[in-house]
């Protein structure tokens, strides 16, 4: 009897356990299904959710600071600014001026941008208010997009506020000049990428009326020749930065005798026809009289000899920054005796009636005189060089890495040839950072910083303390500071290029 009761009790316990396990499995399955359904429901609600409360109000000043912070990260900020315009009318009003101020144009977004700027071919039918927001129109990344008529139309629509224009390679031509002449606020005009330059007389006539123009880059396809009246080219009245490039030949270099006195910076690059004697003559007759000139850059001139510009510092003592390819200079560029020798030699200036063939024969590289109809003058006495920044680049010719070394620059400083030099910038392709010259470059940087430190204290009427002694004027605190002000503006820098 007891055994039967025990057996029945065990069977009942087993059945109850089986029921409980089945219930747990059923509950787990149900919960899993409910979880999936709830998740799908939540996703569906999230996709179609609408705000039931008023959005948080932010003052206009805060929103303006936010969108200005975003705009500083161009070109990556363009998509974010476009998203800000979709938030509300308040965000739209704050973000849309920055969105169109400096648009980043490329193949995929050019057509939508064009529709926004030119909703109608006829301006009188439909005008775009957003076109007046554009301050910088950079079309450098556009090659096959658009046409010449579209470029002219864009210039015509954005002329009211346009301050900077970089022309595209293939879609800028003479039909764009009338619209360009109406961009009265234009400050920067870059035509360096234009593959087919418009006639230069028409181009110069157009830009001569742009009173706000400060920087002008000529097309690399520009052709200067004897058929152009180069001596009468009208320059913009307030031009400060000029880049000469293209088919500049001896006719232009000898014929142009006056640049605008407002120039502060000149770049001469990518001129495959220019020879050394003609370029030196241009430096003497047209560039040397520019008393406000501070910066000169010369590079990518394949017909210049290996020492064609050794006298550039002597010819232009007013320069504060010189950027030159080492392909065209030797250490003689820093040699004071070399300058003194040149100062004793007369140089020749062609008369206004001299024919080009005579001038071509009258300017050999050694500056010798001849019997042609010329006016003979003497170079003025040597002046103290104002050069503060020297930038050494390379035009890609092999075997130029060791033409100028840190030791050459250091010797020039110690001999007093370059008393005001504070910065030396060198392209990495010259290998100043290699183990063979790295220590010399560091020594040069120390010399530059030491001279800059002395100048820094002299300008402020302070005395450099000897050792670590306290002089009671707070100089010691400056000397021991983590960021010494004279070190930020003096030294040797390497750059890619």
C-alpha cells in the first residue's frame, strides 16, 4: 500500500514538472513574439512620429554661433548646413547665407546649384535671391560640366556680392567678360586654369574697371607677343598681388616697363618661353622700381639656367619674402662679394625705339655692353636686404637637392648678408630633414630664433637677462614660458610641395 502511494506521488510530481516546463516554454515563446511585435511597433512609431510639443526656442545669437562654427569646417560643412536649413524658418534664415557664401562645387551638385542660381534664363522673368549671397564662386573642380554661356550667366547672376572667382578650365571665354566687368566687388580673380585664354587686350580692358580687385592670376594659356601693345596694358587701380604665367616671351618682358605701383606680391611661374636674360631685365626695369613690393615667387621656368637668378637679392633689396626654385640659384645668391662685383658693372637699358632683335642680342647673361642704341646707366649702391622669409622650392629637375644647404644660409647670416632673415621654409623634396643635414637645419633654426629673440627684446625696450638672474622686470617669466613668442615666428619649416 505504501509503495502504491509513493508510486502515484512520483507520477503526479513528474506530470506537474512536465506541465510547468511546457508553460515556461510557451511563455518564453510568447514573450519573444511580443518582443518582436513591440520592436516593430516602436520602429514604425519612430518613423512616423510627430512632435506634439513646441520645439525648444533658441535665441538667434546662439543659432548664428552654431552655424558659423559649422561653416568653419569647409568643405565638409556643406551637407550639415543644408540639413540646418531644413529644421525651421529660424534655422533656415541663419544657415542659408553661409550655405551659399562659399559653395563647394563638383560634378554631381553643379546642376542643382545652377538651377538655384538661375531658375530662369531670363533674369527679368524669375530672379533668385540666393544668387546675391554668393561671395566666392570656385569652379576649379568643374571640367566637363556646364558651358561658356552658363558660366557667363552665373557671373551675371552673382555679380552683386561676388568677391572671389576661380574660373573653370574649359567653360570660360570672351563671352564671360561683359558679366565679369560688372562684378564691382571682386577682390580675387584666378584664371590660371583656363585652357583657352580670351584676347589679352579685352581681358585687361575688363579688369581695369574693377577698383576692388586685389589679386589677379593670368591664364597659363595667355599669349604675349609682338602683336600686343604690351606697354599700354591697363592694370586694375588697386592691384596688390599679380601672377604672370603662360606664353610670356621676350617681347613682353622687354616691352613692359611699368607695373602698377600698388603691387606688393608678384609670382612668375609656368612660362616655358622665358629665358634668363629677359627675366633679369624684367626684374631690373619693371619690378625693381616697385617700392611697395614685399614678396616675389619664381618657379617652373624650364628655360632658365642653373644660376640664372643668382643676383635676384641684389636687384630687389626691398623684398621681405622670396620664394625661388633652387634649380635657378647657387650659393652665390648669398655671396656679398658677388653682389659687389655686379654693382661695379654697368647694365644696359634699351631705348624706347630699340628693335626687339637688337634688344635680344644686347642682354647676355654676363651683362656685357655692346654698340647698339642703348642708354647706359649704373646700378645704385647696395642696400641692406630686408628679406625676412626665404622659401626654397624645387621645379622637379633631378640633381638639385644639394645646391643650397643649411650651411650656405647660415654663413650668409653670420657674414651679415641677410641680417633680417627670420624664417626659412624648405620643400621636403630637398631632403633637409635627412640625417645628413638634419643637424645643420636645427643649428640654422637656433641661429634664427636667437636673432629673433634679441630683436623681440630690443623692440620692447627690454634687456635679455644673463643666465637665470632675476632683473625685476618680468623678463625671467617670459624666458621660462612654455610658448616663447620669438620661437613662433622664427626657425626652419619643412612643407610638402
